[in-house]
């Protein structure tokens, strides 16, 4: 089912930005979060993304380098649920598929919940980030994007 757009075939710039963000998030989910979920985060990992995560963690975010169980679980959800969702949602948004609304609302609420948990553990836990600017630049898009997507699809039915 397609949603009608008064602009005809022109895609709004905001939709193009959301689609590009979803494709980028799918890549990070399927590459980096998969490595974390499978516990491949180590200096000598055979997984290049696991090695990169370990290096990033050692330089900026010690919790990532430690990769505790809760983070592996959250990374698994990102890799194997959110990753494919991003690809489906990007296609649905680009095509104007009205079926995107409910999954986007579920995604938005669950993603914000998990980001709050992650950020509180990071900032108030035993292994705080060593560089708050890098920390903010890395995690801010994962907080802002769900809000932007929910705003785009609308909370209430039109």
C-alpha cells in the first residue's frame, strides 16, 4: 500500500536523509555490532571489525573494548534485528509504503530505550568514555535518528 504524496515523484530531502542514514546504520549493525555480538572484540581478533572496535574502545570508550554480556546482547539485537529492519525500512520509506508506520514506532521506542540504558551505563558506570566529544559524536545519531523517524511517520494516524 502506497501513501499519497502531493509532490508526485519527488522525494523530500528529509526522506532521502533518513534513507541514507538507515543504509549507513544497516552497515554498522551488520559489520560492527555483529562482531561485538559474536564476541570478536579483541586486539588479535580474526574479524577486522572486532579489531577496530577494540582499538576504538582502547582509545575512546573502554566499555566497548571490554564488551560485557549486556553489550553483546544489545549488539546482537542491533546486528540481527535492527540491521535487516534498516534495509526494509529504507525501502519502505523510499517507496512511500504505509506499512512502515507501526514498525517505525516500535523501532523508535525500543532504540531509545536501549540507548538510554547504554548511555547511563557508559556515563555512570565503572568504565566511562575517555573522550566525551568522540563519545557524543558516535552515539548522538543513534539517539536523534529514532526521534526523526518517529516524527516522519507520525505518532497519531493522519
